[in-house]
C-alpha cells in the first residue's frame, strides 16, 4: 500500500492563499493543518469517523433493546425443527 506523505500544490491563487491564511488564523493553527482538515472533510474522512462513533456508541436503553432483540433471535421454535 502506498502512503503519501507530502503534496505540493501549484497554481494556488492569491485569493485562495489569503482565505486559507485567514481561516488558519481564525482556527489558531497552521495553514498546513487547516488544509489537511479541509481535505479530510472534502473526501469524507471526518464524516466516516463521526458515523463510526455514532454507530459504536449506544446508550444504556439502546444496549438493552439490542440485547433483548438478540435474545429473541436466539430462541428456537421446537415445532419448526421437528
């Protein structure tokens, strides 16, 4: 598997550079960190992590409901298996 560590961008307009610099200052981070966050969001990395966190975090009520559903599915109807 190929792992890219650096990307060089050419042709960055002055308008884009200014907006990135302003956004970086607002976020109190480097332009590099800002660009990485923007690229990650653009390709769906952040959304994927949010979905994973949402799917893997159950409330106690959700967990109880899931456990009850699993118990019901594990029961065997003896009449059907004769």
